């Protein structure tokens, strides 16, 4: 998401007094490309992604700033561990509301 889009999400959550956390999943760009290529080889996978889309998204991305409530997780790590980190951060935030 672009910064302006993240801001809209944050404001909406705060206006409804809903706990929120922006999760930034990061992995090397070649890992993302390889995952897309691997999915494309699976005939029953519904993904519409293609390698050029990955490159386009990488070129247009706006990384979260220090001021934004976000948690960066390593997209190459175990997804169960990442899910646990997100859950813990939502239960016990490291920021003041």
C-alpha cells in the first residue's frame, strides 16, 4: 500500500476504536519472483500474478516509515512464527494509542 492508503486504513480503524497493525512482509525480490514462477507452474493455482507484476510493485512501493504502526516480518521465515508475532503485537502493542 502507498502511504496515503495506509493512512486511510489507520484513520478508519482508529475512528472505530479497532486495534490495528500494518504488517510489512519483506523478502528478497528474487524470492518473490521465484514464488510467482513456481505458482505459475501449478495448473490449479488461482494466482493472477506474474513476474512483471512483482517488478512493477517493487518499483512503486512506499515502505512504511518509523512513525507508522507497523511490524516488519521476514517473508522467507516460517509463516506460523510470523502469525504468532502479529498476534502477540495485537494483544500487547508496543505503542501508545
